[in-house]
C-alpha cells in the first residue's frame, strides 16, 4: 500500500495545495492543467454520474468516497464549506480512507491554516508549518508504504 499524492481544492476548483510522496510518473501536462483535470473529474463527472445513476437508498449518505482504476485508487472527502480533499493511493487500500481525510482536515488544515493568522483562506497554502505537519501526518499513516497483506 502506497500513498502517491494529495490535492486540496477550494469550492471554486482552485488547488490550494498539492503534495506528492511516491508518484513515479508525471501526467505530462502543466501542473495547473492537471489540477483542473482532476477537479473536473471529481466534481463534475463523478458527482453527476452518482446523482444520476446511483441515487438509491443503498448508496452511502456520504456520497462519493473513492474509485479504483488498474493503476491507482482515488479517495475523496468534501467538507461542508466545500473544501475537497483528494488522495491517490495504490489500489490495495481496503475500502476508503474517509476517516483519514477527515482527520487531515480537522487536525492539520484547521489547526495550521484556519487558526493561522498568516494564512489567507481561499489562497494557495504557503505555510511551511502546514506542509511539514501534512507530510508528518501522511508518513505516520499505516497505509503509507505498507506492504500488502
């Protein structure tokens, strides 16, 4: 199990922060274009598909949580204020990591961005403290570089 990368988007689709750990190949496009593409996939295509075809009582009340491809698994968490936390991992992660992304929001983002008077909300995150705490948090996860069972 491996964590590849992490994106944090605001409600308007602006990438506030990007971090990577075990990403082997780049997308072959500019970073801004990659952010727009991923945001579009998460927030337009998938949500539309879920609302149109999967809106049955058996579907999670939390909405879209993750999807898998043959190469990676994308995990998604959206806050009530519209922040979107997206983490890509390898596909061997069991289930989804909604709780991990919620912890990332409440313990890292809130503590080191929202409560930091030097950080402007809605602007790209430049705080070195946030970046180091994010890295420390992700590296401490059991799913970070764990060997599949």
